[in-house]
C-alpha cells in the first residue's frame, strides 16, 4: 500500500473510533435517565427503548463503522427525555406550591 492509502486508513480508523466513543457516551447518558422512566410516561419509555434498540441492532441507515446515525438517535432521545423530565419537575413543583386558601372566619 502506498503512504497516502495508509494515511486514509488511519484517518478513517480515528474517525470511526471517535464516533464509537461518542455513541457509547450518549448511550451511557441515556441509560442514566432510566430511573425516571416510570414518571415520564409511555412516550419516555418508547424513546428510551427505541433509541437503545436502534443502536444495538445491526440494521441502520448507515453501516455500523459509521456511528453518526446512532449518535443522532441517542442524542435525540436524550434531548426528548430531558425535556420530558423538565416538564415533569415543573408539574411537580406546581402541585406542591399550589397555595391553599385559609378558611377564614364564617360570615353571617
């Protein structure tokens, strides 16, 4: 092989390794949100399990050495779950902070 071919092979290997590391980090971040799935409802569960299944299955939009599509799906699921978590926390705060009016003295 010529020197240029080796350089291209090394560059491709570095890019593949970088995208693999990115996909693994996104998967770890997604798995850490798993403890909140019960509170996030069916949409959160579908996003979580759908993203993990898409990442694990060998059938992808792009071949497996290129993890850009996997990273996109994982990042999209992480963003969606993050937004669901923010909405859930806001709803919990709203129900906890709802002031109750004092009964006051009877009129009459």
